[in-house]
C-alpha cells in the first residue's frame, strides 16, 4: 500500500513523446513485430515494403516505369522515377506523422498507404535515413538519424525526376539482423506480376511481367494443373484459377499491389464466388469444400482507400470498394459508398467464369470429376473421423490432451485491453506428459495452449487418407486447431512444434510437419507453423548462467565464463525446470519458421524426407548429422 501511495499521479506523470520516440517505443503499432529478418513478416521487410509501396503508387498514377532497389549488407536504397516529393515538403513528408498526399483521391487513387505513417516509421527506426527528391532540375534532400533531422537543403541537380531513399534499420531495435534475399525477391516478383509494364531492378536483376497474375500462378505451380489456367480480367479485378491433386487451397491475394498473405474480405468473397458459380453451372448442390479442394489461383483487386487489419497490411478489412464522407444538399455529412467487395467479386466471377466454362466445355468434365472425387473421399472419411472423435470424448482423452487458452485467433472480438492477444495466440504441440506438463506450468494461459501427443503419429506420406482419418491423435489435433471444416476457423495464430532435441523428438517433428504439409499446406504458406528452439546446454559458474542453442554457443560461453564452468546437456524438454523454461516460451522465445514457397513441390519434399530410404537421403543425413559425442565434447 505504501508503495502505491508513493507513486504520485500528478502533473509530472504526464509525458509527451516526440513522434519518433513514440514510433520507437510502440513499434508493434506501426510495423507489427521487430524480428531479425529470419521470418517473412519481420519488421525490416515491412520497412522495405513501405518505401517500395510509395514508388508503386507513383507508377499506378502513371509516373515512372522503373524502380531500382539495392540491398548491400544492411543498407537499402530505393530509387523511382515518378514525380518526386514536392520540394518544400520533403522534411515534413518523412518526419511529421499524419502528413502525406494520400488522404484523398486527388493525387493518389487506389493507393496502398493512406495514413501518412509508413515512411516516418522507416525514418524513426533507422540509424541512418536519407531522402532526396528530384524535380525539374532541383534536388531537395534531408538526412536523419533515428528520426532526428541532421541536415537538409535544396540544390540544383541534373537527375531525372523521382525520389531516392536510403536507410539502414537501427540495430538498437532489430539486433543482429540481416535481409534474407529470398523474401525480398518474392516481394519484388509479386510487385512485377501485379503491375504489368513496371520494371523492378533488384541488385542488378530485372523483374517484369507481361501477363500479370497468370505469370505468377504459372511460374509458382509446383504440380501439373488438371486443366489450363483460367485467367479473367476486368476493371479493378483480375483472377486466375485451376485445380491440382494436392490437398487444401492455394490462393494468393492482393489489394492495390499489396500481397495480403492473410487474406481478408476479398479472399472470402472469391472463395464464396467460386463455389457458387460451379454449383450453379453444374446445377448440383456440391459442398463448397469439395469444389475448392485442390484449387490453385490468385485474385487481385483495386479499391480506393483500403482498410487493412494492422499497419503491416497483410489482411484486408474493407467492406466496400470505395467509401467516403460527402456533404448532402442540406449541408449534413453523409457516407457515399460503392458496392461491397463481396458483391463486386461475386458479380464478376459468376458472370465471367460462367461464360468461360460455356466457351471452354472441354475442361468441364475434368473439373466435375475432380469435385466428385473430393466429395467421395470426404464422405468416406467423415464417418471414420466422427467415430474416432466420439470414442476419444467418451474416454475423456480430449481434455487430457489439450490445455486450452482463454483467447483464440478465430475470435472476432477480444475483451477490452486484450486486443493484442490475437496475434500471440499459440498452441505448443508436445510429446509426452513431462514436456507438456512443464510448458503448461509456465505458459501464458491467456494466449498459449498446449497439446500433448502420445508417442509417434503415423507417417501420413506412406498411409492412405482413410488410415489417417482413423488415427485418434491426428483427429484430436485437427479438432484442437479448429480446422475440420475451414481454415478461417483456425484457433491459434502460431502452431509451434515443441519436441525433444533427440532422435525421437526429431522424428516426431517430421511426422507432425508431414501431416500439416500434406493436408493443410496453406497453414505453412500463411506463416502459421513454427519449430520451437530449446537450449541444448546450460553453461554456468558460481556467478553467471548461460543457455546455449548450439555447440558454437556452448563453446563461446565456456570461454567467456572461464573458471569453475559446469555444463548440463538437455536431451528432453522435461529435463528443463519450470523456472528455467518460462524464459524459453516468453517474449524472447526462439522460433524457426517452417517455410513452403508456392513453387516448391510438396510431393517431392515429402518423398525425399519421408519416402523410401534413398542413397541421396542417406548422404544428406550423414552430411548434416551431429553425433552425441560432438555434443558432449567441449572446445575450450
């Protein structure tokens, strides 16, 4: 009580943060997570995207057909040949929040960035930020350090019109980060597919598309399509679709050139429109999930003033194609709205896809055969799964296996004050009672759930779908994830495989990933699946204690601690005490993202790792395996 009384809430308790300090302290509000570049959604890629988006918007308005991007070490430069920032506003446009040229549709229509925040966030989070605008023989430039202006001037210049930006993300915020070029290349390729006629040059390599989304889907197809890709274009919309023999759906989505990898209202409308159009065409009441099973495609729409869920713009939240405030004749304010995105997409797909099918009747039997095959398989396994789950519930297995959390990713609304829990919702897939018990004791019960596997799941690659459906462990896992009927019902944003760092643990990890990769690959493609890194060693003396995740970290810690060093080798999660484990699943937990690009063949990957033992796989294992003896040896 005395401590509370001493914390006086008076005038001195009220603070006013400078714009850059607010961004740096509340980075999550502006760019999502920070990260070190190992994950596609890490903040350094958001910073890069914010700058490129501005150049893309210039092209969309008809100015500049080339964007040059260079990444060298940790420094990024982006040069476009658009109109350039008005010379007198270069400093304001890059360092004053809520300042920009996109608050109405006069100079930028159907833009990605509408809030006057993006470039300022890049500025504030960079140890060095330089901007130069070239317009009609003059250059206005400014240089900043962590958002603080160092110098600015207007000079004469012979450069072509446009904007040049150079920035280095601040290591105080992003730590020992690095740009993974495969992520950057994917981003640049997507921009080229969506902006026909635009050339993007990344570190000297040019990217340009002549056929838009058709090129994107064609180049990323990892299997032979069952029929030629359907490519339909209209005003403000472009779609591509076909079917393959893989499970799940693989639909890329874009808004105003922005890759919305988490979907949103346009994806929901597209999925609904595809199902409805095929049902109407065949005049049969096929289930939507049967129609969409194995579908591969993409949708891109252009809308005015899009609303995204979160500053990172990975999920569209807009309801209408356009929406703005106008004055009625009597002077009162009213809202003028266009058609809903759902109506717009449905109308386009139902009309144009139906026309396409009537004009290309040769592909119709193939499509219906695929739908019927999906229907037959679903009906065959539905009864098997139901019996398995009912049996599990009768024996109360389900409650023992899942320690659930309070809030879920699929919840439409969160209690006030807990809105940030949605992105943090996680489920740890563990093996055995010991590991699950340890994690359960120290987890955050608001957003972290634990699912305990019993022994090794079956190898889904080698077994048929019916055999998998009969497996109690996997059925209960599907129920826990909430994806029995639709991935939109996914209950956790992060699916974290947490197995022991030994042979059995690695095997179980592979079996779980094989199951997800074969039947729910879109969970991996959307970035929901991770592997928990847990320490292999505890290195300590009387004064200090270090946790090490590799032999190299262990040897370095031994040298630093010097005397009286003791080393503990952890072989299972259950060996780590609850007091220690809390550090490994909190804010600083280490996660490896399970990656699966669109162009990678799931069949080939599973065949290599989980198929018949081959000469190539034996050599891969021998080349990458570290023996227990190596883990026990210490190099001082």
